[in-house]
C-alpha cells in the first residue's frame, strides 16, 4: 500500500519510556526519507514534537493541524511546512483524517485513544476505509487489544475491529506495510 501522506496520532507528552521518543523521532526520519508527508496534531512537545522534528530534520514535509483552543496548551510547532488552525477539536480530527492517506497510532493518552476509536468507528460505518496501523511497540497496546478481544467475546461489536487494525511492533514492519 503506497501512500503519500500519513496521519500520526500520538501523545503530546513523552511518557516514562525514553525509547518511545526515540521511535517517534525515527518514524519521522523514515517518513522524510521515503517522501511521505507527516500529518499530525501540530504540537512541539512529547511524541508529537519528536515525530515532527525527526521528519523536519531530514528534509520532510510536515503539516500540523491544531484547534485555536490548543495553540498555547500544546505549544504549537513553529517550524512546520504548514500549520492549519481549526475552530474546534472536531474539525481538527476531520481535517487530520482527510489529509492523510492512512493513519498510524503511537503511544499516547486519552486524546490518542479518542482519535484511534473515532477512526475505527468511521471505518466500521464505511465513512472512510483508510488503513490504520497500531504501533504496539514494547506491548504498549496489549491491554487495549485484550479489551477489544473482550468486547468481541461478549458480542458488543458488529465486526472484528482487530481486522481494521494492522498491528506492528517495529518501524520496519510499518514501513514495509506502507511500501
């Protein structure tokens, strides 16, 4: 599946594991080297900042999309190729989905989960059919995947949501999937 742009959802915080920052930076570099535009939330902190900086440092194109509400809170990145400011969070998510050919989810918090599940629901409802990669580095998403399995086991899902997710544990797997 060859793509020209990838929407990346991830934490605006770095988390406790320094390897997450390393992986986010390496992803940004790989996107730049493979001429894939990074589309993301527009922040300069945490994993968001790391993936953007990794891409920019290697000559990549980076588009950030941020609502007015978060301009100061998330410390918008001032060195982006393009920063799109939206009126609302809902508009931000819509623009993030529209701008990327596919999506990738790195470790993150509640906002990252919100974006992941909205993408899955939109896929389920045939609003879009974009591929979604869940980067399960060092088993970060194992508990979430177990919960999705439980929802399926208890018959709360209309289809196997795991089929909508492409689980990757290394950046090599991610890049192989997108090439």
